[in-house]
């Protein structure tokens, strides 16, 4: 029965710590926007793939125009 005198204050202390952590997370903005990250993951890959597709199309067009002219463009370096 003496263990009650230890367990009750211990459980109250753990509860106080849990509540403090919860309020710290709320104050830090952890729960501000719960929907955008879930939707963002659905559209991230599409934007990345579209950019890669545009880049590869531009590179293909550049290489075709280079082969048509018969000369390669001068490469400049930024030193």
C-alpha cells in the first residue's frame, strides 16, 4: 500500500510533462496545417517529372540545331 504514495505523484508528474510537451508543440506550430503536407506529396513528383521532361526536350532541340549547323557552340567558363 505504500507504493501508492510513489505511483500517484509519479503519474501526476508524467502527465504534467506530457501536457507541457503538447502545449510546446502547439505553440511551435506543429499542428497548424495538417492537410497541405498530405496533398503536397501527391503533386511533388508531377512537377519534378514535368521539369525533367522540359529539360530533356530543350536539350534534344539544342542538339538537333547543333547537328544541323555543323558546328558546336563555344563553351564559356565563368572564372
